[in-house]
C-alpha cells in the first residue's frame, strides 16, 4: 500500500459525516443503537426534513434524514425515486466561497449555494457530476449559530446497548480513476492510498474514509457502509429495507 498526498488542493477540508435518507428515524434505532451501539450526538430541523446524528467509536458520525412537510419536497422525491439509501457526504471547509470557486475552476457546477446563515453556509455538487452521490461542502461557525425552535425528541432507544463499533466510512463505485481522483483528491484534498485495486481517500482530521472501487461497467455511487468491530454484529433481515444500504463489518467474518 502506498500513500499519495494531494498537494494541489489549496483548501484544507475534512470529511465530517455520511448521511442516509430514511423514511423513519425511529425505525433505525433497534439496529443503530441495539446492534451497533451508536450514541446520540445531535438533532435538528432542516428545509423539508429533520436530522439525527449518531456517533461511533473513534468519532465517526452517521446522519439520518427523514422527510417532513409537503410530499413534493426534495427528500420525499429522493425516497420515491431511489428508496432509503446514502444521500450525501458532508465536508467541512474553512471558506465556502473559496471552495465553491475552486470546484467551478475544475469544471463542477455548484448548486444550492446558501450563505444566508452566519453559523452554517453550504453548497452542493450534484450526484450526476459527483460519482452518484451528493457532496455537501459546508463552512461552520458554531459561535454564530442562530437558535431554531425544534420540538422533536429522540425516539425511544434500546436499553443496555453494546459498546459502539467503529464507523469506518462509505464504499462507492466509480468508472475510472481520473474522475474519482478529480473529486476526492484534487477538489476535496483527500490523501490517496492504493490497496487491492481500490482507491482509499483519507482526511487527517477525520476518522472517516471513502474507498472507491473502479469498475467501468458499474453505475457510480455508494455500495455499502463499512464498520469495524472485533465482535460479531448481527445484521437483521430488515437492515437494507430500512437503510437501503448494507453495512459490512470489515474486521470480523
């Protein structure tokens, strides 16, 4: 295995979390908490959705987004079209405008640019340009956050959960190396390691990684989430129905 540090990217970024669109956050807790040992981290409202973030051993975080509001909202449409599945990955950047300009310089189209909230500015790469997954770039300034009323409580959680597993990251498919590296390396500054024919991108300040399988015949996009646990983790039959995405324990058969 060899590492290739990306030097051409001028903007220090880090992979903050992976997000899955689900129909019901309450449906997810039996597996996330009862089997994986996830701990509650943060929750809040969004435009047409609400979110709940869960933290794992080592600090990796998984966000679940659940639709609320009118049936023509973006998350309702996403679930109707694709079903529950990985929706986006979020990268924190120190300067959103600079990051967006950088993306446009190398040929990406920025959508949803919003700097109207001083504590959270964001923009997106569309999945048609971004390896079949939404990429969110965000500039976060917690001290400038505006408090938004939110009366949703955490759903009931399983009692006596096990110790948290480690959330390693997301595995995706890409058709060619040049396109994958343009995104995860050149734009987003990931450090590349090659292993067993795959490309593995890491960010020094993030416990999460993105691993890319190159296959010119496969549709680009997320394949599964990787977890790591010394113990055996039971995978109930309804995991893929609820999450639309398999979980693979890479440290145990």
